[in-house]
C-alpha cells in the first residue's frame, strides 16, 4: 500500500520499468474500485477504470500522468492509501 499523495510518482516510476504485456492494478482499501494500467507497446498504455464509471482509455506515457491524476481524484476521493498489485497478462 502506498500513500495517495505520492501515488502518481510511484506508479509512473514503476510503469517506466514495466515490460510490454504487464501492468499495475490500483485499488481502494476496500478493493471495490480500481484503475488498471496495462502496457500495450513501447509508448502505449491501456487504462481501464472500474468504479463510479467504467471506461477504457488508450494513452501514451506523456498523457498518462494527467489521466491518472484525474482518475485518482474521481475514483479514490476519500482514500489515503492505495493498494498496488502487479498484473501479468501472459
């Protein structure tokens, strides 16, 4: 579990090193809402929002930070801690 205040920096650092086909699953403490980020290519990410809204976004690395900031504010409004899980599609 990581603090919400430092979540974006930690997630971006992990995503920079992650391999194609893998990703991260961000969840609330109760695990009822999530944001899943999967690396589809060298500079292509699929973001799946599952919570208040159910959406899919395709984003490059530069636009990912802005999107994450928006989604964390919407999906985890009162959370102080965020659970981070590794995802492996393979």
